[in-house]
C-alpha cells in the first residue's frame, strides 16, 4: 500500500481553525490518529482544483491505518441509520 507523506506545517492549528474538536473523558488519551481532508487549490491559470490529503500520527502502520478508517466508516454508517428517537 502506498503511503502519502507530506512535509509541512503541523495540522493542529488547521483543525482548530475548522472547528474540529474531540470529546475525551479525563482518563482517556488519544494515541493514534488518521486525518482526512479535502483541499482546494486555487490556480489563476486553471482555476480551482480539489484533492484529498491523508495524514497519520507517527509510527502508525498501514494495517492500523486501514483499521481506523474501516471502524470510522462503520461508526458513520451506524450514525446515518440511527433514528433521532434512538438517542
């Protein structure tokens, strides 16, 4: 599996600016992360183009990365199929 590695700026301030937040209990600590983002590039010659970025925490192997993505999809599907009455 190919890995997309981009050297650049820390992603924390970018996520903060987008209003991304996570709720953790006092006894919980995030240990690994996969961040997926939609990026729009504006070029005067060709106009706007959209791409996808994928960033992972250091040391996250591709198996764990795929596992986190698969579980996230499962959670999203469950949230989409849950009725408001289920809450």
